[in-house]
C-alpha cells in the first residue's frame, strides 16, 4: 500500500525533500494524520511541526473531548461513530497497552425543545445507525435523573418580571454510548505513538510560511521561525487550527467556504460528588431562543465542565495570538449561580458544599459560527 501512497504524494521536489510529508500543527488532527501515514507507509518520511513547546495550546487542548452520534448530517454521524469506536478501544487503536486516555461513557440527555414526535424521529434515525436512545417525558426524566429539574427555564420581560411559559410538554432524548476523554491525555498518547512509528515531531518549531515554486503552483517547503532551516518537502498538510488561514495566505491558498477563528468559552467548577453520575446535558427546554448551555461532569477531577452554545457567545472573531482568555462577566453571572450546577433541583442543592470559583478556561477554534438553540439552565 505504501508504494502507491508515495507515488501519489510525489512531486518535482521529492528527490531533494527532507520530508515526504510535512504536517503543520501537532493537535489531534495533525498527530493522528501523521500516525496513520506512518502506519500505512512505514518508509514515508513524515515531519510534524508545532510552534508551542508543549501540546494542547490550541483547539485540541481546550476541547471538551465529548463524543456523540446525534448530528443532523448522516456523514457526520458516521464519522463520529468511527471516532468513538477508536476512542473506546484507544489502546488497540494506538497499538499501545500503556496508553493513558480512557473513554468515560456518560450518555447524553438532549433537552433541546423538540416535541415528542421530533424526538421519536431522532430516536429512529439513531437506531438506523445502531445507536440506542430513549424518548423521555417529564415524569420519566425526573425519575431517572432526580437531581435535575424538569421545570422550563424562566423567561423575564424588560421589567424583570417572569413571563408565563406558553410552551408544550417537556420531551427529551437520551442517547446511549456517548462519553468523553481527556484531550491532553489523547495528545500525549498520540505523540508517543507517532514517535514510536518514526514520525519526526518537532515541538517549539513554528511554521511561518510555505515555500513555493516561482510560479506558485507547487509547495516545496516550509519556512520556520527561530532561525531553524527550511524543511524541504514534497507535500504539506496544514493542520494549524485557528492559525491555518494565515499560513495558507503565504501560498495564495483560499477556501471555498469561509472559516474564521472564534472565541468559545468553556469553564469548570467543582461540584458535590452526587452530581458526578449525571450524563452530558444539552438543554433548550423553556426558552431556546435566548441561548443555552451544556454541562458535563468530569469524574476524575470532580468538576463540572460547562459552555454556552448560544449564538451570542459564538460570534466573536478573534486573533488567536491575542484574545481574552477569561470568562466574560455575563457568562459567570448566567452559568455560575448559587446552585452546584445548572438545572439542579432546588431541594437537592440547598446548602451545597462550598465550591471554589472556577478557573477561566477558554478555547479558540477555527470554525464557521452557526447559531444553535439551547439556553441557560436554572
């Protein structure tokens, strides 16, 4: 298999190349591509360039690590299931019994404002991919997850008075098989696997531009920062995350779709141990037009990870080298109230154990901002 692969990657510069393939970015994508290339073509010379001296400083490190199958597009669902299969058997995937990342299966509770018929349709669609799911009403949800309130999120008018809820009955979808991994552990495991397979991974070596032929038709190398010599290469893969547009521009490469780096806020807070058995929750019940939040217990560090997927919190285009890395005041006020977690039942959250303030955690990822309907949980 590796001979045809080498022919496909060949070019006029191949004879003098210091690397057959140079990958910019040592995130999940960059390292996994390098691992798969060497696994399939052991004699292929693969180099990975990472500007940071450590792993996880970009979108991969700040990811929630959550895996699910509920997507609107079939191709995305298939891709997600393929990824989950690898993560659930991570040691086998990496051929490394010492791999440290573990898949924590939590399931996912989707309270997105869908009615029972819509959730039954989603249940049937998941079943067509071999994924089990339950449609839950308020009574069933309350019995299964007694720590969660089934009341709709309140809406307030301009005077601060609560507006009477005029929606229908609560309907939720519980998806089995979902879960998460620690992104930092995944990256470290991938780095070990890549170096074991002979990939030249260079940390602290940043790419500044692509080197091209005089007519600009072919990339022949990657110029580096810090006085490092140019890497001559026959093929380049740009996996630089939110920095990839800047690098593409050095070779005159533009995309058919617009992708920009945006700031996505992710926070953590400590929670009482009783809440660590909850599933991932995405909640749009009550007032989905306002926005929303997801939250996911992390058992290992006894914390709740939360983030908003409200449009107003996913529209801030930023410079990935210079952006606010603290949680915004409105995020703190909306999602870090007195209850130990969003949507906690009041009678179960009375006199909660004191929780230290959450450290500000943010992620910047290169993506196209798309509105989503979920809102603040109470």
